[in-house]
């Protein structure tokens, strides 16, 4: 093979029309350590047409193939961020990161797919909202994306729309809120969970007791506590834990699998875990919850303290981040999102005199992978394989994208990160790729740097150089009745195959349940 350097110089990346690049780029990644959820191997990976076509040693590949030498580096499945809010109108304003800036930043950090939330305004039809979000993302996103759909109210129409979304629009998850003024009451949650179960979808829940929060907030404001510290004081841990418990109890009545988004505290995790023996429950925590904490709400600078406001809030208990990391290690929690929902200083200032008006949300889409590596792998709490599980594989399994996504295997999409665990970078709003003017991880030095990020076979981060293409990503259907959620016994047959002979496409299609292009 040509040496990497020479090959790099001779690859006419700029001259090839963008729409042809993915199909024309043949790529061989050599000498790396391939990390999957279940094993770590030394194998080369050959990619063509956006798909992993061969894996093994001494592969026979066509001439003219670009070679990337990954010696000494890990080769990871691209990150899947199961929780983002891009181009989101919320609390009277709109997030600064949209589907272009957000996915561009995602790729810079090693994430190659996002699952964002369609958010209907109160009373708006789910289908109209879905089409709006498709318009926001289609032609803009630089990597693949899927959608969860939020229920901002409950009605028979909502119930019908859920069915249409699952049957015709590739949606398999719905988020219900137990806080905010669009929260559902227990009987509405019951009906919504019941419908999720009927359809083979996953019920997601924002678990905080909204009624208690509203009363607490009134009392705090009346006492003159108007700053960001009031945000956390109005929503203490038990208010989260109570809602987690209640959601699990309701889900159990109708035998509905439940996914609790943004689990932020020890007591909420314990509440969730107490139901894991009798109900199918999944817990997601956030990069924010591992990489920072609630002490920042008492910072004297408003931009700094308000910059950390999200719901549920970061916890003042300093043992929380480490405890959550340990829960991820022990499979008490299964995955890690960013809940990326970014607002600039001027937007956060809408709540200057009243913490209830601070737009809720923080960054994390770009830095999630590095923060988890630093807090989890670098500290020795989790292995590289567990890192892959919680940042990619489990999201792919739960949302029925596996094994097309979430693993490095023959037949899977070539969404791949070449990860240098020996390199470090220091996170800063000055250098990040997101549009937002603040970073909750400011100054944090992380081991683990994405050096190459391959998105559907295209090298979009090339030796540290970001070369994304607006609109390169596609919407990906998430089919209902995910085997991992609804029929775990079937998972064995989905295990990635280990063969070098890729000519047997019949076998691959059968094994992977996907159509090869
Ligand atoms: O504060 C947050 N989490 N903002 C985004 C909306 C949500 O509840 O996920
Ligand atoms: Zn939420
Ligand atoms: Zn601080
Ligand atoms: Zn969110």
C-alpha cells in the first residue's frame, strides 16, 4: 500500500463532487484496535459505498484505495447521541445550534448520529410538528439523524398520530413530560404508555414532579430568591426521584418499556433501579451530569450560573458525578446523551430577575465522547468496550438501529471514529465548533481525541481537519418492536458476523436484516 502521507496528498478530495464522494471513496483503515461492545480485536477495516465491506487481516482490496494507518489508536463505532434539541423553540426563544452547527460539532467530537426531539407546540398536531422538524433537519444535518416525538398534550388525535408516526414515518419513541406547563397527568401518562406498548414503541419520560416545582418556585420568588440557585432549590433530588418512581409504576401497569431521559441524581437512579426486576426500564444520564455539578448555580457571574441551568438540574451533592459513572459501569444506567439545548448569554438573560424564565439547556453534543472517556475510561471505571456500549451500542439497540449502527461489523454503516486515547485536548467555548457562546466544560482537559471521523464512509474529520458537508446526513427510520426492548431472545441472531468473505451477501442480508446497497 501507499504510505499514508503520499496517499493523502494524492487523494483529490476537493475535486470530486460532494454527492459522489461517498460512493467513490474506498477506504482501508489499517493496524488499529477495533473496539466493539463485546470484543476488542486487531483488524483492518475495508469500506466501500458507505458500508463496512470487509474486516480482517491481509484483506484483498482494490487498488487506489485510500489507506489510513490507525496504529496505536482505537477504532470505535461512531457515537450516537440519543438526546439533542437542535433548532428548538423553547421557553420563548430558539436554540442557537441548529442541525448544521450541531451535527458539525458532533462530528468534530466523534458523534456520527443524533436522535433529536420533535416538539409539537401545545395543541399542535404531532404530524405537523414532525414535518416541521424534517424540514429543519433535511438538507442541513451533516450526519444521520432520527427523531423521538414529544407529546405536549394528550387526546384521541394524539393517539392516532402516534400510530401513523410509527407505521409511516419511522418513529419508535415518544417523550412525555411530568414537568413544565405541557406536562401530562398520571391518567394521561397511563394512556400514552399504553399506546406505546400497543405500537411496540418506547415511552420516554422527563421525570420531575411539575406541581411541586411550581409551588416551590413561587415560594422562593416570594422570599426574594430570584437567581439561578433558585432553579436548583425548587427542584431538589426527591422531586426527580418521586417522578421516576411514579413513571415506573405507571409503565408497569400497562407493561410498557420505559426509558427515563436525563437521570441526574443518585436517588432518581435508585428509584429507577428498584423497578428493574419487574419492568423493562432504561436510564440515560448526561455528559453534563458526569462532567460538572450543581455548585455552579451559586457562581456570582450570571452568565456562568445561568449557563448551567437545565432540567432536572445539576446536583449540589459533589458525589453525584462519580456515582452516576459507577451506575453506568454497573449497567444500572445504560446510556449517555448530551441533552444539547444551547442558548447564548442574551437568551439566558431573559431570566435575569426570575430563575423560572432562564431558558433551560446546556451544551454537550460535541464534548460528550471526550467527557465520558475522561471520567470513565481514563479513571479506570469502565473499559473501552463499555464506553462503546454507553455512547453508541445501547442507543442503537434500544432504538432499533442495531447492527446497522452501534457496532463495527461487516454490513454496518461505516460510522467510525479513530480515537487517540493518548492525546488530550482542553475544552473551551473559544475553540469549540458549536454556535453557542458558553461551554459548561470550560477548561476541562480530556484524554481521548477524535482524529478521524468517518460518517457513512466519508472522512469528515481528517487528521483533525473538519470537512463536513451540510446535508450529507439522512433521516434514519427507527422501526417499532426493537428486539432488544421487546424480545431480547432474538438479539443473538443479530450478533455481528465475523467473516472475511463478504461475497455471500445473502447471508449478510439474512443475518443483519438489512438490505445491502
Ligand atoms: O433543560 C433541558 N433539559 N432542556 C431541554 C428540554 C428537556 O427537558 O429535555
Ligand atoms: Zn426533558
Ligand atoms: Zn463555576
Ligand atoms: Zn432534552
